[in-house]
């Protein structure tokens, strides 16, 4: 068990939590979670156990076929529990980027000149370029919603002001992977729905930090990547099965036309799906007294949020006090525990390299949020990003702050 429940509140024990992650024994302080988290032993075991078991293509005759089938169905249930979706609406793919390209091409099949798609400058390129290129291929128009570079926020009006009855898709992030800022997604998706447009929400950066409810977000499509929340490297999209039924992706002639399989090109990575289920179970902690996995996840995310918020406040206060440090977009009202900063007069890559020499992993760059970085005036070099994860300790935050203070003084 990962969590201990005391008086109805999950008591987060970071030392105990960390003991589940073999990689943390290497000693580095991992502020690189937004790029991909470390993996608990149970996830690695689920992947390895699947590879060491008899597995065939899905079917019901042999034990190997039944195992493959069960792995897929379990993973759909786990992913649906995590984001509040429907198992039959979970589409697995190699990555969020690949799934978004596939869905953009599919949705664009009936676009033409005069149709419009809305993208935002706050988004990761994976939720921009597939839409821009699909629109280009069909002669449709791209409308850009701009965020406020001072606050880091994307105002609802910046999106809604671009909507018309010709809008076909609104692509928006649930949280910026560069700044952590969280747009008001329910308001944006409601406005999209009102003009008859679909919403495609990038949940890659939000999902590790809060219990998502795709229904409450109003997202027609919600994309995320298990390798950001302790799972293996793959992606999934959650959508309503009835919506998926209306779409015709390019696919092989002999492959099933069933939903969601119709969208899953080729053979699924069974071992990674088993790892995804294990990651959700790890997050939930599977407390014996929880009434459901979803309920256990709610308790777990509450505990994680309290832990992360406390460390985030400490990190920002420390960096602000360090001098010669600029925090970017830190005034956004709602954020994930992700901090983007520069040390005045030093290239971000140099700061990253110096931290790495001290065992602190806080990389620098645009992290593919290229438009966002340019809009912030950080160009293609970006800045240094430090993400707090559930396994981050107060001592690690203190080390990062001290190292940055030292670098700023030198
Ligand atoms: C916000 C966001 N969206 C999309 C992606 C792309 O995800 P994937 O690597 O699964 O394609 C990332 C990856 O860093 C991300 O942070």
C-alpha cells in the first residue's frame, strides 16, 4: 500500500512513497517530471511479467489470447477511472503526438475552405501543428488564441472571441507544460459546443497533478500520456464512444471497425498497457477500504496536491529571493507545480548543465511549447523548468534553491 489513510485524510509519506521507485536510488533530484516521471517497481514488474507470460493476439480460445484481451480491457478501465471517462472511449496509441495527428487527419476529412480551427499559443506543439497542418491540407483557416505573457494565463475571451459557426475544432491545453497555467477549460469547451465545434483538450501536463473529470471539463477529446504519471511510454485519448462511432479514420481493410479499436492502428503494446493499469493502481494505492478505484484516486490526488503545493510555494519563494532570477508566468491564478525561470545573464542550457553537475535534474528549453516560449520573449532557447512531483522532497527543493542562488551570485 502506498498511502495510509488517517481520519479520512490521506497522509502522504514521501519517504515511503519514494521507496517504490528504484530509479531514485541513483540519487539525482528529479525536477524533470514534466518531461516524464520515474517509474515505480510495480509498473516495471507489470511490463516485465507481461513479456514473460504467454501472450498472443486478442481472442478467447487460448490462455495467451485471453490474457491479451484481459490486458487491453483492464487498461481501458484503468484509464477511464483515471480521467472519469468510459472504457469503450479510450483509444491507445504510441504517444499523444501520434494520436493527435491521427485524429486531426480524421476530423479534417470533411473540412474545406471557410472552415476554421482554433489553436492557442499556450499549447505544446503537439496540440498545435497537427491542427495547423490538417487545416492547411484542406484549405481551412487557423485562428490563434493568444495568452497573456505577463500573467501566463489564457483568458476565455481570447478563445471565445475567435469562435464562429464555421469553427470545427478548438484545440486547447488543460495546463501549460511550460508555465503550469491552467485555462478555464469548461468555459472554453462550453463556448465551442455552443457554436457546434468539437474540443480537443491536451491533458498531458494536467493529468499527473489533479483528478481529471473529462465530463466536467466538457472535453470531446482528452489526450494524455501515462509516462508523465509513473507509467510506460504511450498515450491515450478519452472520448465518448458515440462520438468515435461517427468518425472514419484511415485503417487497414481486415482490421476491425469496432470502437475504439478502429482508431488503434496495428497490434497494441500489451506490456505497456499492463504497465498503464499498474500505474493507475499505484496512484490509487488500492486501499482495501476504498469503495472504488476512482474514489481511491480522489483521496490520493488530494494528498499529492497538498504535498506539491507546499513545495511549490517554497520553491518559488526561494527562487524569488535568490536575486538575478526571473520567474516566468508565475502570476497565473491556477497552476500545476511547474516553475519556469531564467538566471539573468546566463544561457538556460548553461544553468541546466551546472545543476546537472550537482545532481539536480532541471532541464532547459522550450519543451516543444515553442509558440509559448517565443511569446514570452524567450525565443527558441526557452528557460529552465523545475517540476514538482509527488516524490519530490523538501530537501531537494532546498538544494535546487541553494544551487540557483550560488549560480546567480557567481
Ligand atoms: C503538454 C504536453 N502535450 C503533449 C505532449 C506530447 O506528448 P507525447 O510525448 O505523448 O507525444 C507533451 C510532452 O511533453 C506535453 O507536455
